[in-house]
C-alpha cells in the first residue's frame, strides 16, 4: 500500500470530526453502499461506514457471524456519515470508512472549483440519506454537521499529471490538485494508495510518506491522521 499525503483548502473555521468517523471495527453490520475491487463499504443504522471484504451487491443488508460477512436481506435506503471531499456537477464525493463514496444529487450545476453553488464545501461533515438504485446512490436528504480538519481515503490511482493525481470510485474519476512543484511518480498508476486530505484555512501543503515525490519538491508539509468509518449497530 503506497501512502501519499494531499492537502486541500476549505474556507471557514474547522472543528474535529465526530468520534463516529474515527472509530474502527473488525465487524460490519448494515447496508452495502459501495463495492469495488473486493472491498465492500457497509453503512450502519446511524451512518458510520465500515470497510469489509466480500462480493455482495450494493443494497444488500449484511451482518458478521462467526467472523464471516453474511447477507440478511435487502434495503432501498441507507444513511452515510462522512466528510465531503468534493462536489462536481451531480456527484458529491464523500470520505467514509477511509474510502470514497460517490453520491448522486439532483443538482445540475457544474463548476471547475471544489464545490458548485449550493453544494457542501470540502471538509463539511454530512449525514446523508440515500436511495439505492442498483449500484448508484441517490441523495434524498442531507444534514451538515460542521467541518473536519482531515480525512483519509484509500483509492486506486488511474492517472498522475503535473501537480495532480486522479483516483476512481465506482466508475467516477476524481482529480486532486497537488501544490505547485509536486509531481507524483507514474509508478503509482494502477496501485491502491492511501491519501490523507487536510482541510485548513488557506494552507495547501503536501508530502509523500514514502519520500518518493518523483524528483519534484513540495512545500514542506507534513502528514496527519485521517478520519475513518466505524461499526454502527
């Protein structure tokens, strides 16, 4: 697993993420809200998200029995508690359970910035109720609950460019901008990487935990802890 630290900007005062985002659990109980590369994201009743291995379809209600994930029914709705990474057009990318989840919204405005008008800004902590339409999650309601200083995600890298890294989630691509002067090595393409995102008051810095910046200099930033998902009975 490669680790890269990426820092993004968020405007406004920041507060620590809620404990549910930082909690971790070896078991899972709830509704499958994402499936990619053998990893399932399972949302509990109050929205905490846990990553687990399995092959169940999105919308399957699952629980852990004797150390194994088993299906116990179907669901048409789920609740997701996480941190907004970016809103683009009709898709909002949310960090939950240390992974990315793509949520489709009814908003149709597009923007080249990190958020479109009327959409939550990066770093916003949200609890979102979604309808499950096949593999797609459709936003039904959203409750903003403050802002987070940091979030962590794991995602496959599909491209790197001068000052950018592109990851994918459920067929949706997300390009993150790196600070001026930082270029990541092309060897990251095809690998699952851990990105630590930091939302701070106008400060943008980045560092590679492995000390491999592709020969380019960054802005001397340092990494930080992330906010992951937890088990929610």
